[in-house]
């Protein structure tokens, strides 16, 4: 019998497992795949606590707190398992892609200025200057968000995985969970390779969480939004700042003259691989604003499925005694993961829901009767 089983080995599951490791001796993380296949490994790595928010909310508050946790986390992962998550002080420029979005950019700027003195409004000339001449924004306005830095999400996820191993947490991979059943004093977790037993169960199944918890969640509570990305190498481009467009396309400067161009968004699409149409949309948007990317070489491309809940409001709730669900962090799962790992560990250890998580319950009327 385990103390805690976590289903899902993405950033959410692994951050929670890491947080619990000092208090529980028997923890297992179960995943149906080998590590490296899903959203957490495929993300851009932007820590967009400014970029992603236009109004005050409980999620905004979590995002700003979590953003600050990355520097110490970089140091602790480096010390514990020797993995550098490549935290870069790149900051971010957000640009409107049409005149209607100019208004939205101005509203977002007004909101952000109430919280961050460092945020600046940019004219097209400012944008060009700040990006060493790389970005041509023409007639659209921009906002500079210096605190929206970034990490390498792939390395971060690998660092967490190594840390689990270092902390003697059981990692049970290539093991699909098919059913969950409440038993006396805990749960029976049925998998394709047999059953496991646990006192407490945490489900962090990303975009597939709804499928796993059909008896607890209304269908379509969590759905998948496929995103595609390209990695381009361009030694002649001198861009050190992330560019994010209001239509969802972005270019993130990475180490070794590499630029990550993301991301498309296809709702309810769980397919794998980069489509020709997605690739050409990403290229055309990026090149329109950064013409020097034209001579770059695409060295990698991939897709991932973001977990989405209605109104972009994730679920973090106890759906039955000692059964927790953590899902739907959509475009901000990397950003939010350190804080969620910490808050969920506090909750499970103390038995009390942290007040920062009150707003993320499934509304009772929406819950399926058992
Ligand atoms: C292209 C792209 C770019 C992104 N960019 C950013 C960004 O810049 N910044 C940011 O903060 N976020 C970004 N995100 C979002 C972020 O990646 C996600 O929010 C986050 O990774 C979700 O983590 P998770 O642990 O909930 O889910 P996942 O990483 O999807 O992990 C869920 C795991 O559950 C497992 N699982 C599911 N069902 C079962 C089952 N039945 N049995 C066993 N295991 C199961 C899956 O195999 C999977 O490994 C991006 C996402 C994509 C796709």
C-alpha cells in the first residue's frame, strides 16, 4: 500500500511528488508513457505572469508568486541533480497584430501598471531599438514585460524526473491507469499491468484527466488543445528578448542561437505531429515580424496537448475523500508548477485546503452524482 499515488508524470505530478517527498516514504508516480512525450516536455518555457493576464484574479496571484520561485528552483535542481533549467532573463515584448488589438494592449498595459512599475508601453521605434533591430512592428503598439523570463521546459521536466529518482519515489512508466475505485482506507488503482493500492490519490493526467475521472467530473471538464512548435537555428540574428503576438504566435530566444517559434491552438485535437498548415502559419507570422529568421534552419519540430478547462480556470480540488484532481493549467502549467507543487503538498500533509486554492473547486452542481 502506497501513502500517495500520483497519476501523471508531467510538471504538475512531479512537482507535487517532489513536495511530498520529505513527509511520505512511499510515493509512486504512474504514467502510461515513457517520460518526454507530453505537454510538459514540449512547452515554450515562458514564465508569463504578466503576459497572460489582463485582470486581477486568484490565478494571477498564483502566477506572480510562482514566477518568483524559478530562480531558487533553478539553483536547487542544479545542486540536487546537476540539471540546469536554463533560466534566462529575456523579458518579453507583446505586440498587437491588428488595430483592434491595439486597444486590448493598451487595456492590458493599464492593468499591469497597477501591479508592476517595470512594465513599459512601447512605440514601434522602441520595439525596434529594444530588439537590436530584429523586430519590425510597423504600426502596432507593444508592451515590455521585463519580469516575464523563461526556462527550458524540456530540461526542467527532466530535472524534476531525476529529482524523483534521487528522492526514491517509485516511477511506474508505460502503465496506463484504466480505473479508480474507492476502497476501505484508500483507493485501488487499476492499470493495464495490474492493480496498485494507496491511501491518497492525486490525478494530474493533463488533457486526459476527464477521461480518467469520468465518475467524478462532468465530461468535457478538461479538454485538450493541441499546440505545434518549431525550433530554428539562426546565428545571424541578434535577438535576446521574447516576442509574443496577440494572435498567439511567439518567438523565444534560446541558447546556441536557437529560436523557438510557437504555437498553434487546435481545440479538442489530440493528434500527434506538426501539420503543414500549422508549420506555414508559424513561419509566416514569425517572419512577418522578424524578417531575419528567413535564413534560419528548422532543426526540430513537435506538438503537445495543453489541458484546458472552461474560462481557462484550472481545477484543483478534492473530489472525494483523499482523492485530488489537479488539471487544466492550459498555457501556464510550467509557470504555475512550483507553487502548485508546494500548495498541494501543504494541503495533503496538513489536511487543510490552502486559501489560495479556494477558487479552483469544481462547482458542486457541475459534479457528477456517484
Ligand atoms: C506547444 C506548447 C507550448 C507551451 N508553452 C508554455 C509556456 O511557455 N509556459 C507555460 O507555463 N506553459 C506552457 N505550455 C503549457 C504546459 O506545457 C502545460 O500546462 C503543462 O505541461 C501541463 O502539465 P500537466 O502535468 O498537467 O500535464 P502533462 O504534461 O500533459 O502530463 C500529464 C501526464 O498524464 C499522463 N496520463 C494521462 N492519462 C493517463 C492514464 N490513464 N494513465 C497513466 N498516465 C496518464 C500522460 O501520459 C502525461 O504524461 C505549453 C504547452 C504546449 C503544448
